[in-house]
C-alpha cells in the first residue's frame, strides 16, 4: 500500500505530498498522521502540498478534517505551498478550509507556528555545532 512519509523535526511533523492524492491514500495519510501526532507528542504539523496541481472536494475535506483532528490532539496545523490553481478550485468548490492556517512555504509555516505559541526551541538546530 502506498504511504506518504511523515518526518519528525523536534516536536514538529512534516508531511510533503509529492504524488497525486487518491481517496485511499488520503485516508491512510489521515490515519498515519493522527497516530504519529500521539506517538511523537507533536505540537505542530506542516502539510506541504506544493507539488499538488489538483485538489478535489474529498481531498479538501480530508485536509480540513485532519487539521481539526490534530487540534483535538493538541497540535497546530499549517498547510503550506498551495498553488494558485488549487486555491481557486477549493474556493469554487466552497471549501474555504475554515480553521486551517496556511503559509506560502515551510519556512513561513514554521514562523506561523512559532508566532502562535509553538515552542521553536523544540525544533532541531541545523548547522549548529
């Protein structure tokens, strides 16, 4: 079965979706991600969709529901890298992803989590000796 990797960076989980999402893969990701939030005691989740050119109503709802589940599990979620065509499609479908925070890229997503009270000292230090 196909799976999307979930990377741990300190108390943050990073999901980079680089394949076309189908319904079964989306549900698997939702289950895997919620399990990892609990297992790793994650406080933040970044979902990078910069490689997605198309999002249908099911995937849009799945993203929204996943963010709601993460919130219940005490983790903030930021959706990053949304292409303009995806944003237009979601709005045309009536899916405004209410309650889902967005950022242009991963760096800005981390900044958004930090600004909202996420403890950035829990992130790994890159380049530190």
